[in-house]
C-alpha cells in the first residue's frame, strides 16, 4: 500500500522517533508499505516518520550501476546507531519531504552502523559514499531534523524564499 508522505513544514517531521520494540507482522507489513511508497516516489531512502509513524525505522535502497533498485539491495534498519564516523564529504541532497529542493550538505564520509533488522536481529554495516550519506540523512529524520536545517543561514534564507515562491506558483 502506498502511504502518504508528509512534507515540510508539517510539524510531525519535528517529532523524535521512539525505539522499535515489536518486530511483528504489523512491522513487516509497514516496512513493505514503506518500500512500495519509496519506490513509487522515486526515493532512495525513507524514514518511518515521513509516513506519520514515529518509530526508529528507516529503509534504504541505493540504485545499482544500472540505476535499478531491487528488493535484494533493500536495507531495513531499526534502532540505528552510528559508530566511528570518519572524514567529511559535501553531497547534494534532496528529500521526499522537501520535494523539488536540492542543496549541498556536509556529512561524514564513512561510518559503522549498528542496527536491528525486521526480525530484531542485531546487525552491523560498514558504509561509505552515498550509502553513508543516505544513512545520516534518514537518521536525522528519526531525530526530528531535516537536511535544510544543516544549511548556512544565507542558504536557509534562500531556501525559504524559493519554497514560498514555489507554493505560490502551485496555487
């Protein structure tokens, strides 16, 4: 089932998500719905809070070399914790909750991620490049933060101005 994606400036996006404690059929169906929603929306990641569920769950599906996002490449991540971040990298990010806007954001270049899978099993992942960036972006959602909050004051003002203009054009 395709779930509605909450968009900026909806206050729900500011909610800090709660730990996942039930790794049951309800969670599995929700994760499947998140995947369908993300693929339909042309995203590479989606946090549960973006579809109005404030739990510490996110999914990622980085496209392969041909640009395909197969279910085999899907990462389902519950209760993520970043360890040993290294380096910095600037990357142009977008967000399903801030449609049509892309800005350069500084993130860690590499990291180790500890998390649980859909069955509650402990997992660890070494990530770099786009995967590391996407993990950090989605974890920010779980903390109630959007990528636009990482912008400098001047770039944030520019974003606000462009956003208001885009809203007027839609009307």
